[in-house]
C-alpha cells in the first residue's frame, strides 16, 4: 500500500499537522486514542475515558480529526482536486456548500472545492490556534461556546469527507489509500455519533456509507 507521506503537493508543501494541548495529560489522551486504534478497537477509542474532562476529550479529538482529513486532502490538492475539475464544493449532485465564516466572509459565497476547503482549513487552524477557544495547555479554561465551536468544526470537516467520497473515491482507490480513508472516516463518524456532534441532516450525503460502516 502506498504511504500518505510518499506524496507531496504539486508546487507546494503540506500543511503542518496540529499539536494536541501541551502537557503530559494531553499527550496521555492522544496516546490513549492511538493505542486503542492500534488494537483495532475503534469503538473504545471514541469513548470518554473514565475521570476525564469532556471538553479536553473534545479538544484532543478535534485536533486528531483535523490532522487526519488535512493529510488525506493534501494528496488530492492541486493535482486531482482543482478548480477546473471541481468548480463547486459538493458532496454528490444533490449537496452543494457555500462558504461563510461569519467574520471575514459574512455572506455565503460559491467557491470551487479546493478554494472552499482551503478556506475551511484556514478557518479551522484559526480556531485551533486561538488560546481563548482551544487552550494551549492542558487544564486551561474553555469558553461557554466551546461545544458549539467543535460541532461547527466537525460539521465542516464532514463536508470534506463527503467531497472526497463523491468526487475522488476512484482516485483514492488508484492511490491505494481506500483502507486509510475508510479507517479515518469510521473513527470520525463513531466519535461524532457517540456524542451527537453532527445533525442528522448534515450526514445525508454519506448516509448509506455511514449505515454500512458504523450502524
């Protein structure tokens, strides 16, 4: 099987992955996720460990999920997912997404898939890098709106999976990355379903796949 890290962006470099909150506890939670995933017990990897804080668990997992879909998409970015091939951000013929972040772009605008996804990744990184939203040290204070922010991030990351599966799955197969894509998506979906983090209507573009994978 080809390795994700054997590919590079045409004419550019990979976005760097994000780190979990600094501190032994943050690393322990990340190691717990990696260990349980390594044993194949994905269902166990998503459950809140006994005695742990829910916001800390959401924070660490949000970073993990962003890194996973970020690396997956970079395989396609600028070579297989282009403005010419993907002039709109969609997840199949029935679902099209407009971009707005509520700050820089308040009125939703139509973008090509790569432009939408790059705006999305920039926006997610702004959230993850903001210590008022994601404390940079384990044990920091989370804002009252933290849960809503995580839900918004995960909802938008789901759209990237939707676009990859509907528009680029054959390319993923040719790159021999289908098992990795499916593993990442199953982990993502088990977590979001465990804590009811994405509205059922948002899942419609991949409902059949989700039903086969996790339900």
